């Protein structure tokens, strides 16, 4: 080979996680959150992303249990679904993305919202599910509206939309929403599908 | 609605791009690279990502022309393919990801490399294509090996793998590879599928 690089996938993971554990102050976090933080950092290459990590007490345990019991995982975009490692899922959990459902564009027009928000209205049942938002602030806002409307209570909301319009505000609203709602988020403008799906992977499979 | 937020997709894009243009020093870049930088920042929520943006002279023009002429777009992972906005593609370009091809795991074993690297061996023809790597440093290294082996010359390599093992090194190697190879990269540990696909979207459709 013309280049000298590590080719063994297990060794790449080992070295990656070792670097994260060496550089990040993971011990400031509850033990169950540490693999979440490790995979989150691994997904984006930024050690300091854990400075913006926020979560309800026990969120990691609740998410882990929900997945083990077969919770459906709703994803706001296909990129989130693609980022979830199926073989890690403990109960062959359904991974659902309704963004490209045939009825979603018309429903978006009907409710005067984005396609991402309209897609959230198709997440049924919400009760006990794991909802993962890695792209659209409007999807996260719409999800909170549905919970307020009595549509059900997810076991866990992983809300990590990205960007300049509504991301900061929707994540702040999630963190302040209710004591009854378990959440994991990354405050600020940073976020995205890779971060969001990495949290699911950590809850499903730890660092395995 | 319980929350006050922008629901109109066109207005969300407008405000997002306006924020990027206000905060980022885009005028330091050649004109053809400015929409690339705008969409790159938009994809990750980080203004300072343009400090790490690097490219060969004329890379944006070459990429734009290649797409207009119908170039195949090879993607290292499904997340990159999902992040490309099909309706922006000027020539109904093929979007190809060979990572989950049935033969890829056995080929990876045969060449003693990752599945991501093995998948690159299935990118045929390479000549004139647009190769997009948003995840695996090994895929970027393997692509450069294939070019050295005479497998063909892509029109453009968008090489933005992420992480702690090989990402920095593979992107450095890409930038130093050859005067004949057009590339766009983001140096350092940061990168990922969303950034990589945002570059394709910018070349295909500008900010439209």
C-alpha cells in the first residue's frame, strides 16, 4: 500500500474510543451517560461537544430499557435511520422515518408547517417510543406540541437538530419542557444526524 | 401552537443562509466556492468550519461541470447518499453506494481492509466521477491507492471523513496528492456525511 494506515475495523474503533477517553472528561458524567458521550464525540470528531450535552436524570437508563423492551425508534430524516447500526439494536426494533411517506407533503400544506414537522404527526403510537431528531428544529417543536396535545409520552426524546434557525430554541424548549419527559440533547447550533444516531447506538450497544 | 417558530421551509432556508452570510467571511473565498462554504456551514452549524476548508484551484467549477454533464456520484456511506438532495441534481445523476453490496464483506476480508475501503474497489468507472467520502478515512486512502494504481481519475474528490483515527492524515494526503486531482476537503478531525453531502448539494444547486 502507498499509505500507512490502520485497516482493521476493530482496531480503528479501539483507538478512536481510547482517544476520546483520554481527552474527554467523561468522569464528570453519570456512568450510564459515558458511552453516550463517547459515541457522540466519536460521531463528530469534537471533544468539546460534551460541554453542550444535556439530559434528564436517568435518561440513558430509560432509553436503554425502552430499546431492550422493543421500543419503536422514530427518526426525523433518513440520515438518522441510516446512522443507526441495526445489529446493535437489542430487540430488532422498528426504525421508522415518515418524511418520505406519500401523504406527508399534502399534510404539511394542510397544517402550514414543514414536511419534517408534518412527518412527526404520523409517529403512532408515541407512547413508550424513542424519538430521534437530528435535523429539523420544526420536527422537535411539533413533537412537543403533540405531547402537549395528549398524543402520548415517548420513553425518550433524543433531540439534536442543527443549524441557525430554531435549533438553539427548540433544544432549550426540550430541556425545559416537563419533568415527565426524558431527553438527551446537545445545546447550541451544533447537532445533526450523525450525533443523533450515535446516541441511539450507544444506548443500544454501548461501545460494542 | 404552543411554540413560536418559523414553519415556512423557504423562510427557514432564507434566514439560515442570511445568518451564514452575515457571520462568515465568505468573500475571502473564490466566488464559485462561496455557496459550497455556505451550505457546508449550514450543514453543521459551525461558522468556523471554513477555516479548515481546503480545495484545489477551480475545484468548484470542475465539480459543477461534471455534475451537469451527468457524472456518477459515488458515496462511501448511505448517510451521504441520503443527504444529497436528488431534485437539485442537474442530470438525474446516479448516486451510488456500494457499502452494502453483497460482495463487499468478503472482498474486505480478501484485501485485509475495512468494508468501507473494499466498497471503493467497486466504484467503476472512476474516470470523470464525483467521489464523496463523509465517513471513513480508509475509504479515502483506498481511493487514492486506486488512482495511483491507474484505475482512473475522478473529476472531483470530496473527502471529508471524520474522527480520531486517520481522518486528519487522509485529508492531508488528499490535499498533497497530485496537481491533477481536484479535491474539496475540511482539514482536522471534523467532518461527516452531512458536510460531505452539503458540498454536493452546493455544486449541484447552489443555494437554490
